[in-house]
């Protein structure tokens, strides 16, 4: 990190049903027929088949930005400003903000996650470790292949009441999407258990887990689902990325 620009894929997760608090805030500020999207930034487009939820920082304040006539994005102001210079908004350099939206208010919102096996949608859930200074401040969750995501959904399931969420929102089935020779087809859960990681706050161990899962998945992994089933992760990654962009479900974002 810090050596060159990060090339992310920004994915469009369309809101299907608002959490009550967010709905009250949105009403009257955004037209009823608008398409509103949460826009997570990912480095792993080929894992999008395994999305089970999407994280926001509960203490981060997001903005609702109008990107075109009927389309609105929920992202940090920092990301909106960057996108405004990357041809994402209607007018170059402009990123019209309609309103602020506290992360805590959107918890429980149901969104459609492109490529995910969970076709009825996935929930927006809290993740304390989301950085406001990276990507869009929104992180889509793939617990099969991301140790951070797995540790977080486990914690959310265990303490659902404390977090003010429904247990089943965090407990959507974790689907195997990448087969690896050493860690099986659920690499993140395998390594998290092996390293005895008990909490999303075990940052040192999680950094180690991330490194192990990434290397094994990226260089040895084979995709088990979707249009590129049977292909190596390395080969499938640019193809899934292109497909999502061509379908209008994602766009390139760099910082
Ligand atoms: B990745 P890099 Cl399956 N705060 O996507 C914390 N984490 C963030 C973030 C933020 N503001 N914005 C993006 N990220 C996460 C998938 C994935 C990711 C898998 C495995 C590993 C992985 C599903 N979550 O990342 O330091 C996003 O999670 C391992 C680092 O800029 C994004 O890709 O490379 C990744 O971190 C980008 O981190």
C-alpha cells in the first residue's frame, strides 16, 4: 500500500427495503422513484458470488450523492470527491450531496448484491473496523474468503442483540466459491479457526490470516460457481470484473 494507485471495483448494491430510521430520513429528500445504491469498493471481484451482507461503519457519516437523473450513491464524501474526477458523476468535478446519512441509521437495510447466491438480497450490517479513509467506506462481506468478514459475521451472530440486529441477518449461508488445495473450499473460516481468532479486533492475527488466505486463494484457487466455473482465480478475476462493468452493475474506482 502507498506505493501506487489502488484499482478497486465499485459495486452497485441497490436498496430494496430501508431500515425504519433511514427511511424516515430519506423520505422527502430523495424522489420515491430513485435508484439508491450502497457502493462498496473491492479488490476481489471474483468473490462477489459469495456476498452474504454488506458492512458500513456505524459511526461514519455517509452522504447520499446524486450521480445521474435517477441514480444516487451512498458513500463517504472523500470517495464522492474522488469519483467526481473519474467521470462517475454527470458533471466533471461536481458531486452533489442530497443529504447526510449516519451509518447507524442504515443498519438492517436490504440490498440486492450482484452475483450473490442470496437472490432475495443481503442486509447492511455494522463493522467497527471499517475505515472512513479507504475506498468508499462501504465493504461488501464475503465470509468464505475474507478472514475480516468471517470474524465480523461470527461476532455479529454471537452478539446480535448487543448490535441491535437480527441474528439471521448475519447468519446467511456461507457458500463455497473458491476451492484451494491447502485450505479447502471455505478458506477464511478454515484459517480463522486454525489461528484461533475469536474477534474482529484480533488485528494482528487477522493480518496474518488475510495474507495466508489471499496467497492460497489467488495463486492456487479455482472458481466453483458462475460463468467462469473451473477457471483459476487469477484468470477469472479480470473476467468477472469486466462482466460486472459491462452489465452496469459496477465501475472502476481508483485512489
Ligand atoms: B475486499 P486494500 Cl473476499 N475499511 O473485498 C476496511 N476494509 C475495506 C475498506 C474500508 N474502508 N474498503 C475496502 N475494504 C476491504 C472482498 C475481499 C477483500 C475478500 C478478501 C480480501 C479482501 C470482500 N470483502 O481484502 O488494502 C475490501 O475487502 C483484503 C485486504 O486497499 C477490499 O477488498 O487492498 C480490501 O479491503 C481493500 O483493501
